[in-house]
């Protein structure tokens, strides 16, 4: 269902909508994220994969695991959980898209507009993220923090997210 379903892809990228970024300028990047398999090298990060599968269930109404969870699915699901489970505030509205794009910029993919998209560089950055070869403070991963006493490469994504949110107090 999901791998070839343009309706599902469109639904996913609409989840990334925010006030400051035009996701239509990033279709090549979003497509690459959608076609890149998410895998975890830290066991508890399998929960992020499960969150991605939960998105499919929300869209299709059935448990569809016929394709691996994509990086896009995992990131959209995590952004949604950041907003609904932790940061929900009716004064700000739904900021899921903003959390998504903060992760994109922390990865180092913010410059990958369609007009200057570099597939090789994007693949390198995504591999660096998936293999946990980014900087200890998280730069090059989903969340960058200032605390020098934490090695983000060794922590599950959920903890990284919480440290980021605590530090930024957004």
C-alpha cells in the first residue's frame, strides 16, 4: 500500500506544514526521506519505527507493515508525538510541522531545496544520522543540544528529544 501510494505521501508531507517553511520547496528531500528506510542501531529506537507504522494505521485504518518504516514516517510521527504528548499548547496551535523542520535543520538538510538539491550529500547525511556518526552534541542528528556531558550518539531518540525540549524550553 504505502510504498507506491501518492495519496499517503501527500498526506505525510502535509503533516510537515509550518509557518516558516514552504514544504513545496523541498519535494526532492521529502521524497528521499520517504524512500529511505529507517533502522535503529539502539534497541529502544525501534519504538520510533513503531510510531511510523502507527501513522500508516491512522491513514489506512489497517496495520500495514508491507514496507519498512521510512525516515519520513519516523520523523513525522516523532514531530506529532512531540506536539501532542509533550508540548501541546492551545495558545500556539499545532506545531508538529515546526518540530519536523527543526529536526531537518539539525540534520543539516535545511539547505536541500529543490533548486539546489544534492542527492549524494543527502544520502551521506541520512547515513550519518542512521549510523549515529554525528557529533556528540547531536549536530547532524535529529536534535542538537548545548550540554557537553551528554553523548547524543549513545542515547535513544526519545531521550534526545526530551533533552532538546528541556534545554530549549519551547
